[in-house]
C-alpha cells in the first residue's frame, strides 16, 4: 500500500515535529491526522501555506505548551486512589480504564480527557500502578494510581510502596 506525505502542524510522538514532512499510511492520515488538523497533505499549495503560517503555528504551539506546563506543575506528584470491589485473590470485578482515571483527575479540578491518560492496558488487579497524563505532545506528567478494596487498604499500599522505594 502506498504511503501519503503530510506536513505536521504539531508534534506527534514517534512521528515527527512541527513542519516535518513525513510519510504515513493513508488511513492514519485520512482518519486521524487530517480531521484533527494535526497535519496537511504535502502539496505545493499546502507547503507554501505552511511556510507563510509557520511562525504563527509555532507561537500557538509554544503558548499551549506553556499552559500545559503550568497545569503539569499543579498535578506534579499527583496520586489517585480508586476503591473497587474485588475477589479474595485481588481480581477486580470489572476494570479500571482511562475514562475512570480522567474522571478522578477532572474531579480534582484539572481538565483532561480519557485520550490524554496513557495507561497501556485496562487494570484488572488490585495494586499500585504508574502511568502518565499527556497534557501536550511535549508535556507529560507521571501519576501514581492505587486500586484497593478500601481506603485503609489504599493507604497501606502507598505506605508499603514508599517504604520499598526508600529501602531500595
């Protein structure tokens, strides 16, 4: 299958930075990059348009990056505790998803959506997990999640994790 050339209008992880001309699969360009205004097709007209607008695009990116850094300072060292029902072996009845974590963070006064939470896979066991929240393509904040049956168990998990890291 033929690849499509696009010009990136913002930084995309594992792909490139603003202004880079990259080759991507047609479906990725058509379904994600182009509709979300993350990239333009690499035509001569769009190349000229990008060069004319480059300073403005970079200024907007710098402004949003600074806003994300300010938000990151507010949630630095952020920890979340979720109380869930689980079996005696620690298997959750259901799972913890990015949407659940985003709801807790939003409840704390920071506006994030589920797409910004980088969890990897849904959580199906009790325990402590580390993840990141991507506030901007260049700004990511680590977050610690404790999934427990009760508030006391969550506090014990956190205390055990802290003592394990200080002992190591």
